[in-house]
């Protein structure tokens, strides 16, 4: 075939009139190849969408006792799943894991849900392992609620009595990746079930049978074309931009997630954890959020408390923090602080303040051995005085205000918000956040101090600290002040995966609801996300960042097409998210740009964030 193509190209090139520019045969071949490749990519995208649509239309919910599905109250419902006749890492189990973490099969509470899946094309009642399936189903049915999922031949249900007795039963004739993913989404409300049987199944189920269950209660997972995005343009543009950053050593690896209309339509990883290329970035990796913490930890708590009438945005600082009643900041309101409009200095380098003129640690600051008086671990050889938090509070109290009232981005008030939340809720910040937001959302990787819960290799490393801790920071917070606060602060310290962050951001886009639950009073997110002092030249919302009032590509890290209603935040370690309610759109970019050290500015110099975000808007417009 290539010989024929070369011959045709040669003939075409030599037969041109002499007054025409000569086209090199290789260039013609390249044009033909690019056209064919582009056409092939478009056909592949069309085939993917058609497979997804076919799977969605053919999936049938045959039983749903007590409206068990979609699963409700993730934080109060133990869930376990088991698949038979399916490869490890199959799309069904992979999608289930995007919603919650599986628990061991026993012992489980009576309210537990057991998801049992069978690939009918790889299993038959005569198979030796079929008896094990019957035993498993019997055990599960006796312990809690049973959700049975059958992939492949519908007729297999005639011989699966235990499946027919399940509390919920899903039939998935399209036994492919799309069908398997959609089945998992139906269980958790990420996709709706509306299909009907096309034929009788023995005497048990008649043609036309099928129940309906709602979708869009939680994030779904779908092809970009299903929400009107150009899949090829989206993939090609984002990949080119992110990979450019890797080649320029802006970061060793990264990942990008795009969700539109409540569906994750793009989630791709690039590069490695470090420049030695030993560990590739995975979608489930956990990142240090840095300042993204400002809008994902204390801020949702304050939004909820405000909606409950327990936190007044226009109250002065000392109203909820009496420690500051004699401070020059006592009268400044929380609204002003949250909008970075409270005349605060940007920050204080507290670890440096703990040193004397000779460069040694001051009394009651740090010791190289842990004790009752020095319990706060910074590294294996550095421990902080137990009451040092009070010194941090005093340092903020004594700091002079800026000379004039203007927008100044500051960490300092966010350091104080954990204390405010704890005073108002009577619980520790971390416990309150997990019980009120993260666990009910199914966002189980969102946590402070992640090494308590996750293996180190799943956490992406940040900087080789050569001036304070003198270690490779990996699994502990990068921000020095947050480290001195035990890893828990309102300005930095939170870790998590992109998929779990997307759940929280989707709750914001839903104006405070997710999974059928209301987390924040209606209108609460909109109030915090609106520009508070635009008339005074301050673009910020309450906690949230906003697009520039007058767009300037030289100053903006946000895409030009982002609407004025949009909001988000960035993090020093190389993290970023942006939500646009106008388009029900969110984008997440995670990298560890501070590895091996913070001197790398490629993320900023190459405009990675606004460019990849603009590529998403362009893919939306193209359709």
C-alpha cells in the first residue's frame, strides 16, 4: 500500500506545470496521513459516544425495593462489592471506587449494601465456581441489602434465583466498558436508569419491564461528546499544553480533570511524580492542595454556619475570636477578611521568627527530641513547643495593618478560621469537615496529614526543603506555617485526589446540594462566590478568587472565556481549580511544580493554567 501511495505521490508531483510550486512527496504523504488520522480520531469519538448511548438505553433496572437505588447517605451506609467472571480493574469496579471505598465483606452492619456482579458471558451454571457465587449471594442476602448486577445474556436470569430475589437488580445487555461504568453510576445516582426490556425473560420479567431511577445526583462519568464538547480538540489541546510544561521542567507530572453538566468527561494523567521517571502519575494520586485549602476546608464550614444563622459575615473579628478584642484588627469584619480587604499583611514567616540573631532556635520554640512539652512533629528531628499556636496568634495580633485599604492577598485571617469553626461547632475542625462534608460527599481522600490513612507512594512529593526542615517533603504539608500548626490550618494543609475535589466543587456548582443532600443553604455559595468589592477594584469573592475585573492576559491565570460568575483558587504547590456556574463547568489541574524546589516558574511563564482552561471553552464552542 505504501509503495502504491509513493508512486501516486511521485506521479502527481512530476506532472505539475512548471509555474506551480513543487510539492515534496513526503509533505503530501504527511497531509494525507494527518487527514486520515484526524478522520480516524473523529470516527473513534463517534463510536465511543454511540456505544455509551446504546449502553445507557439498554440498561434496565428490574427491581428496586424501597427505592434502595441510588444509594443514599454514603457516610452511614457500609458498602461491599464482589464481581465474578470479570477481570481485575474492570470498568464496573473502577467506577464504583470513584464513589466510595469498599469495606470488607464481614462483619457488616444490617444496613450494609452488598453489590454482587456477574458476567454471564464468562460464567455458566455448570462452572465449578458457580456454587461459590450462590454461596456468596446467600450470605450477602442474609446480612444486608443485596444489589445484583448481571452483565451480558439476559436469559441467564432464568437460572439465577438469588439474583431475582435481590433488593435491587440491574440488567446490562451491553457488556462493555460503557455498560459496566453506567451500571455503577446508576447505583450511586451518577446516571439515570430508564431502559425497558426488549423481550421476555422466561416467565419472570415481561417485555417492557423496567423501573426509573434519577441521575445527576452525584458526579457521572461520560464521553465529552455527550455534553457537547469536541473530544478530539479537548484531548489534543490539553495534552499538548500540559506536556509542554513537562518538557520545560515546569513540573515532573500533572493531571487534568474536566466536568461539565455534572459529568466528568476528561480525566487524564501526564508524566511522573519526580524527574527520575520511576512512578507514573495516577488518577487516584493524592496532592498537597496548598492554598486551595482556603476554599475547601474552613470555607464550606463557614458557608454552612452562615446559612444556619450562626456566623455573621459582617460581625467583627473579636465577635467569634475574643483573643483579638484588644487588637488593631478587632473591628475588621469577616467579610473584609475573607475578601482580602482587611488591611492585613500578606504573611509572617513564623519559623524564621522562632530563631534568634545567632540563627538558633529561641526558647519554647523547637527541640530535636519529642517530649510532652514538645509534642508537635515537624520532622523526625524537629519538634515544636505545645503552646506555640498562641505565639502565632500573638504575632498576627501585633502585626501593623497596611497603610491604606486595598486588596492584599493574605494567609493570616485563614490561619484563624479553624478556631472560629471549632468554637461555633464544638468539634475539632477535621472531625467537623469529615462528618459534615467529606464523608457524606464520598470524598474520602480529602484530609489533613494523609500519611495516617494512605500509603506514601500514593501521595505526590513536593519540595526538597533546604532551609527549614532539611528533608524531602513528602506526605506532610509543604507550607511551613501549616506544619507548625500540626498540619491543620485554614490557609494550607488539606490533601486529596482530583476526583474527590471535583465532588466538593460540584456541590458548590449545585448551590450547596449533592447526592440528594443539602450541605449549604440555598443561595449561600452564590453569596460567597460573588465579587464583594468590585467597585473598589477588588475582584475577590469571600474566600474564592474571581476573574479580573478587566481582563489582562499578562496578569490573569484564568481563561479569558471564564464568565464573571466563575470562581476558584490556586495553590502554591501547583494546584488549581475553577468552577463556572454559567456553563456548569469545572476544571482541575494538579501538579507538583515545587519539585524539586520552588524556583521553577514554568507553570506561570508558560501560562499553563489559562491556556488549558481556554482549551476547554474552545472545545465547548466548537460544537
